[in-house]
C-alpha cells in the first residue's frame, strides 16, 4: 500500500510515467524504497533545497509508522559505489 501511494505521487510529477520505477527492499522491520527516474528528472525529485524528497520521505515515514515499519526512501544513483557505507 505504501509503495502504491509513493508510486502515484512520483508518477504524477512527470509526463512520461513509464520511466518511473520503485524498487522495494524489505527486511523484518524495515523497508527501503529506491526511486528510479530518468537522469534528467533527478533534480525534480530532489526539489529546490531538497524540499520534494524531504516531503516524500516524511509522508512515507508517517504511513510506515502505522504499520510498525521503519521506512527509507532513496533516489537511485547509478554512480554510487555499492560497497560504500
């Protein structure tokens, strides 16, 4: 349910919704959703001063608390080192 709400919000931010993918990584008490968008759209997901991603994270965190989950929302970065901590 939370993933569907996040997907609806993010897809409505862009004209080409086919390029929006959200991957879910679920643990016992935690969930991480990683948002994949076209590289030209990353700035729009982040927003001015990070306001958009902060708001998305806040909404998801509030919804996750009702399910007794710890939630994280990340933006996919193809340049990120997967071995970095």
